[in-house]
C-alpha cells in the first residue's frame, strides 16, 4: 500500500473549513445535484455537508452514498481529501461512514453524538449564544456554526455579527459563519476572525458552480 503524499494528508479533526459547502437540492434540478457539488469542489470548496431537510430517511441515505462516492472518486483522481459531513442525522452519518456530523440545538445533544461518532470523526454544532458555544466545546464539538445573516434556509436567523467576537473569546475551537453568505455579504465578515464561511445558494443555485466557488475562495483568501 503506497503512502499518501504528505501534502494531501488531512487530520480528520482539523480540516480546512474556509469554503464550506452546505447542500440544498431545492436550488438546482435533481439531475444537477452531484454536478453542482463536483464543480464546487473543483472551484475550491474545502468541506461538504449534506443537508437535505425534506428528504426521507431512505432518500437521504441514498444521496449520502452518492455524494460520498463522488468525493472519494475525486480524491483518487486529484489527491484532494474533501471531508464529508452529514447534517443532523447521526444514523446516516454512521451508516455511510461519513467524516463527521453537524447538529443544531434541537438535534441530538453533541455529547451523545460524540460518544457514537468516536474520537476521530468531525463534530460541528450550530450555536447562537456564548453559553451554547461553551457547552458545545465541552461536549466535544470540533467547530461551531454561527449564523451571520438572515436567510431563506434559516428563516429564524436574525443575523448577529456582534456575537462572533464574544464567542471567539469564550472558546478555543474554530468558528464557521453560515447564513446568507455570498459575494455581496462576504466582505462584511472581513473584520471577523472566523475560520470559514458556509455557503448554500450562492453555489448550489449558481449557473456555474465552479466559477462561483472560485470567486468565493479568492475573496475569502483576499480577506485574510
């Protein structure tokens, strides 16, 4: 068995969160779903989370298998390891041997998820306050998702950029901004010391997902 080149080795618990793709099949035709993800990865996406709120358990599972297979195939041809996470569903994350799981405050407790995932899988938790952030870190979260702007996929989000600094002071794990992030809103995050930006419609709903990802990636790196 040949060793993987050092430059492509990825610590499962310390991935690159910078351009974080969260899927949503409602933004593209069903037959374009995998294409959008593939093109996004080619454009610079560094991590993928499968988030399909309206899918049945079987549909979610089957889609998870497809995305997992796609990312593995892309890794074999490019050498890039793109971590694959599942949203909310611990059972599906375990069933497809995903690289990790992302949960919210209304899902299974992070401590329970960590126990079942084991120590080597990535665990992300959405938080909306310092208290939730501190608890998530104690429960074994590897990173936190914090809402940046109000968005259609998270209608309850109110957009509270001021909370980022408070959370950053309270925890030692990476923070990923999510919600309403696109080329127009991304510059508003430039003053925040975040570890990544999660994008949904700006990529999944784009006519050219590769170009959209490239532009977002360039803008993210320009802000560093």
